[in-house]
């Protein structure tokens, strides 16, 4: 059943338990409005104003200087803007009531604080929400699309954020891995995903929660951020670091670093640096306990084999029983799900404060794997639990809208693939006919 979402209807916040009416809600809405566009009037198509989102306080100060704000006022003005951008969540300079009209106009003429354009917003039967977002062209490039996913649970709401458009790595269980890398996202585009989600969910003071939305019944609606969407975050280190500094800034979005997790496929030389400079929680996309198999599932393993990866994990700054590394393990039928694999997993993680996340494989069109049988997943989990690891089986979320782990791929890429497949099918039919 397809249901349109009224994007503007104000609605009192609803809890998970109260949301029975949201059952079977599957909504998809293409948003034709270009309200989010920030093109400079009179500029060549695709030319955009620089964004103030995602800048450090120092960079924001320099931006203010560039429009004529006196240096002695900078600290105060930066604090004002920071409040509007990240506490109040405004997306338009005209709403900054305590900033003079003259300065608002200067800022609006030179910069943007617009949200990314929403191409589609889909809501799964389980309340998972996926946005396809479009960002303007950078330089000579084209506009790009990425996916951001919100997963509501009782007591928490997790936002899965993308760091790249496509990916250079080709993990064979991952849909994004079939899409070539187009470009890295910038810090404003990474922070923009968080701002947009909070807007759409009603997690800013003036924003309303959409009718029927499934959200946690108390606390912040976006309580956790995982850098686990499209791309390898450690291949876009500087932008991810800058973005997470803004997301965790105590006077703005104020998400604790313990609630931010960076997931890597295993870019070993950057792991220690990530811990030292970002200080967020670490997740490793592990999926195999032997190099031969991991070389196939996560090909970066050929460059940085398990021994090096695990050594980097042991050396992760701040590692303790209270700050464990999460090891992600996708359950692939007959590939990595034997009890011998479970025992080897326990063995190789010895001495590392760790959590193991078992992820039932989420299939996608053309994927070469099947999800392990549920009984086998439970046996595997038991073996790992008996060794003293908390190893929750991650309930598949958002499968019906291709929002689950490993299923992300930009909509335009999906459409292009569909077109290529139809052309290929037509060509085969033509050849067969003639
Ligand atoms: S799992 Fe992550 S690193 Fe591997 S292909 Fe997918 S997006 Fe890239």
C-alpha cells in the first residue's frame, strides 16, 4: 500500500507503542520542490554558494569577516549563528531574529544554509525511513545522490550517514560496492544529512514530527549517528572529522562521541588516527575470520590482512570495556556461518574489548549470497555468547525499501542499472528474433 506523507502537517510526537496506525505504512514521495536549492541567482546552472554548515568556529568566523563583520564582534556573532544553525535548526537566514537585517542579507547573498534536496522519502513497514538526497554539483561535476537511513527503536533513533557517493571498495555482499566512486562528500553535506533528518523527524524546536511517524517515545529522536552509509569514511578522513566535530559540539547538535560510531572496512593506517583525532566509537566491517575468505568478501583485506587489522584495533586510543569496538559480521549461508567460524571469531578477538553484531544478510538484486538460516544464526550467536561476548543478532530493518545494511545505492544509479538491463534485454530479444 503506497501512502503519501504530508510533509508539512504538524503532529504531536508519537511513541513506538502508540503507532499502530503506522503499520503497513509504505510511503514514497518524490519531492519536486526545489526549495532546498541554493543556486546563486543569475549564476550559471549548477553554480552554488558556499555553505556555512559544517564549518569549524574559526572558519565560520572567517566567513563572517569576508562579509564585513568586524573582528571584535566575531566571537559573539559566531556563537549567535551556531545557536541558530545547530540548536534551533533554521535553514534560512531570515529566521535569525537577533541578527541585524543588514547582516542577514549580506550572509544570504554570499552563503547558503539550505538543506540537501530530498529526491524521495520512503518509510518502511517497520518505521525505518530512507531519504535519497541530492547535492549540487561541485566544480565541473554533476549533482549527486546519496542515501541516508533512520532506524527508530525503543529508547533510541539511529541515523546511518553516508560519507561518499559510491565507493572504491568492492565488498561483495554490499550493494554500494557495485557503484563506482563518484566523489567524496564535503563536511557540509555530511552534517546536512543530520540536519535534514532532525528537520523531517521533528527533532528541532520548531519542526513537527510527521503524522504516523514511528519514533522513540522519549529522548532525542536522532540519538545516535553511525558512519555506516554509502562509502568508506576513512577514505574521506578530513571531511568526516570536520563533520563529526560539528555533530558532537556540546553547544550545538551536542551528540556525545559515545553515540557516534565510525565503521570502517579496515583502512588500517587510518584507524589509530581516527581514534586520536575524532575520538568516536569504532566499528569494523569484519565478516570473515580467515584471510582467504575476507580477501573475497572485503577485498581491502588483501592490502591490510586480519593480523594488521586486529593489531590496529588493539591499539585503538581509548579502548576499554566501556568503549568497545563493534565487529560487524554479516551472516552468509554456507560461506562464513559455521560453528568453526564462530569459534575462530572468538579466538581472533581475544584480548580486544569487543561487541559482535551479527547481521542477517540483506539481499539486493543481483547479489550472489543467501542469508544464513535463522537456526544457524542462533547457533552461531550462542557459540559467541558462551565465550562471553554480547552478540546481538541485528533484526533486519527497512528491507522492503532497500534501506537495510549493505543495500544502499543511489536511486539514479539504480535507475541507470534498470535502463541498462532493459536495453540489454531488448538487444537479446532482437538478436534472438533475427
Ligand atoms: S561495505 Fe562499505 S566499504 Fe565495503 S563496498 Fe560497501 S560501502 Fe564500500
